[in-house]
C-alpha cells in the first residue's frame, strides 16, 4: 500500500492517489469529511481554517460506495485559490508582473524550509518552497488516513488521539481506554481534563497576544490490533520504526516515542518490561503496557500507544531576525498567515498518519486483494492468542 500527494498551499487543489486498498471495502464519504473537519478545528487555529471547506471528492477507485481494488484518487479543492490565481497560476508571467504582485519572498523564516529549500532547488522566490512545505499538505494525509480508519473499523480496530501537553501545561494522567474514547472530542484543545484545558486556552491566548506560537505533545491509541503485525526479522519491517518515520514526517514534529516513552530511561528494567500472563478465556496478556503494545517491532495484543512531539509553528507574528537573500541585509522574517497553536489539529493528523502505517502493515501481513478474505484472516490471527 502506498500513496502520493501533490499540490501547493495556495494552489487550486490537493490531490492524493492511494494504491493497495482491498476491493469491496465499504466507503462512507460523509465520514471521510467528518475527519477532514476535525483537522480544521482546535483552539488557536488561524483564519485559513475559516476559508477552506475541506470536502473530499473521490474521482477514481470507488464505485457505488465500494472500493474496486484499483488506485483511489481524492481531490481537495483550495477555496482560497481564487484570491491567489495570478500569484500561483501555472501560466508564465513577465518579470514586471512578478514584481507588481509583491508576493515574492526573500526573507526566510527561521525553523522553516524556506532558506534551505531555496538553496537546494535554487529558488530566488522562497514562495516556491513554502507553498509545498506548508502544513496544508497534511489535509491530503488525513484523507488517506480517513480511508484507512474505515478499513480498520471494519476489522474491529479502533484508533483515537488526544493532546497530552501544550506549552508546558500537561494532562499526562494515565487514563484508561474507555475514558479516552468517551472524552476524545469533548473540548477544543482535545485535553481530557477540563480544568487543564482552560489553562491551555489561556496560554494560547497569551501566545497569540505576544505574536508567538506554542508546541506540545499528542498521543495516539490503537486498540484491538491482532498480534504479530510487523516483524523482528528486518529493521525496515519493524512496525514501531515505520510509525516513527511517518509521525516525524508530519510538519513540525520533532520526536516520537511509544508507551512510557523517554521516561523508560529513568527506570530499572523491572519497571519497564510488561509481565506476561495466560488465561484460558483471553489467552496471553500483559499486566501493564509500558512498551506501548510493541515488542520486537511487532504488536503484542495490547493497545498501541504512540506519543508525538510538535515544535511551535515557525511563522511568528513578531518574527525573528533573518537575512534578505538578495541584499544580504538583516531583516525580520516574512510573515505568512498562520496559527498560534496547531497542536489539537496536529493530534488529528498524527492519528491519521498512524492509521496509514498500521493499515499498510496489516495489508502486508495478510492476503489483501479483497475485503472479506482480509477480514477472515484477521479473525483467524486473533484466535492464535488463545491457541498457541
């Protein structure tokens, strides 16, 4: 299974092609759009989210509500393109026209791809870099993950996400799965504890007032995964390795961990490994989940717990010092429309990035040309936990 996205932040559309989903999988477009709307929400989001209405349009690979087994193409229109048609259009323009547009960017933003991308691809207008490196591309990744979530749901696999920390304010209580499920979308910062949620809102308001931005930590939980998905045989088939790459591939994500995460470095092994037990009704199980449901690069039947760290967004309304690439004179960095905090939205993106990776691993593990056959094999694998 693989996918490819295309499109610029202020271009006419985002396009994504997904290959490898099984035939005869039911597709609910309304549910796809519900996931797209979630990505646009969250406290601290900027004006761009009020402009775009991210409705997906499926133009190949699905017929009458079911996948065909052929590549699926999804288009997401950029409504804001009508204001950028002359700036982002494909037709050639003269040098005078380019000057008149006054949208040429020569002052790179610290922490963004602007300067290095310009050097690498020899762009003197850094808009050519930032339009593609923009987090707008994550809308396409959510569309892919939303399709994957529908497949996972049909296999009785659930996936959720929440915010654990924003700007140093933490809601790191070890909640049980039922609490996480019931409180996932109860507020606009996606934090379970409402008192902490208000502290976070206040911190976001202050950052916005200061022209600054905030990062944080998000958590994704995958429940009911069959055992043995992934592999210990080769490094590039370990599921945690694949998930880590996908999560850090999200814009502004700088770290990933599993289960207890980096705190395992502070503990002895007796407090980190998860003891194994057996019961005739449930088979093998662990009495703890410090390792986040993964051992040796494979699922062990416990919930997968993935933590992602997002840095503050690099576009600041009180910009940092930079250099004009033409004159080499010091300037404040360019200001582009942005969010003061996108961590709640990033938790949705992270959830869908993980959904893709676990789906890809499932489709590699089992015969996956057709949905009913895939379902049968997943059911048989679940029985292995009691029969081994």
